[in-house]
C-alpha cells in the first residue's frame, strides 16, 4: 500500500508541474497575442487567443485532476495509518491476554495504559486525517469562500469581477464555526497532554 501511496503523490506532483507548464505557455501565447494586436495582425491574434484559452483550460484540468489524485492519496494514507494502528492494537491485546493469565496487576495496568495511549493516538490521527482529506478535496471547498478570494484578488488588481459572481460583494466568513472547532481541538489536545 505504501508503494501505491508514493505513486499517487508522485502523480499529483507531475500533474501540478504540467499545470504550471500550461500556465507558462498560456502567458507566452498572451504575449504573442499582444504583439499580433500591436502589429494589426487580427488573424494571428485570433489564433494566439485560442491557443491561450486552450492552455488555460489544460492547466485547470491538470489542477483538478491533481486535486482529486491528492485526495485519493490522503485516503490511502489514512488506510496505511489505520493498518499500523490495528497491528499495534493486536499486539496490545496479545499482551493483555498474557497478563490476564498471570494476573500480574502491575503488568495489567501498564498494558492498559499502553492500550489507552494507542486508542487516543488513533483518535487524534483519525481526526487529523479527516481534516486533511477535507482540505484536499476540491469539491468540498465552500463556493462563497472561493468567490470571496476571487473578488479580493480582483479588487487588489483593479479588475471588475462582480458581474460574474453573484455573491462576490459579501465578506462574511464563518469564523465563529472555525474558532469553535479550533477551541474544541485545543481542549482535546490539552486533555491528552494532562492525562
């Protein structure tokens, strides 16, 4: 499984590089378009414009595919971690069986502590991986945040974007929800450290 994980991550990187190459080619086509327009070559300008649009579409397609491959890689990584934790738990249970046979209370206590620690590690690891999967999956990105970022960049560069995006003017973000989740995670982490 680790080999598949490596291949997925490698593929995602290759797709990202391909997207960058297409973006660079798009910029080159736009420069050619500007030169053709300056020279009054409208037929050439149309060709360069079509090429630029095609390269932009290719770059976006590569980025989408890279995002999807990265999401799959995150899921595979979760499976690999779960398999390791499962193996650790099997070993702990075997140790518990041996301790129960001898009824050594100190050994039983030590094994139970290890079991609880492994279980807490599993819980924290699972929450982390779920968060990672949520961040890497492009389809779960809130549309309003995407539109807000696009509007902010357009405003910074003096571009008009509000006609294309219906909710571009709104600037409310669910910060209360994010802060609440962060507080809950901080509380859990503090509890784990104290126990």
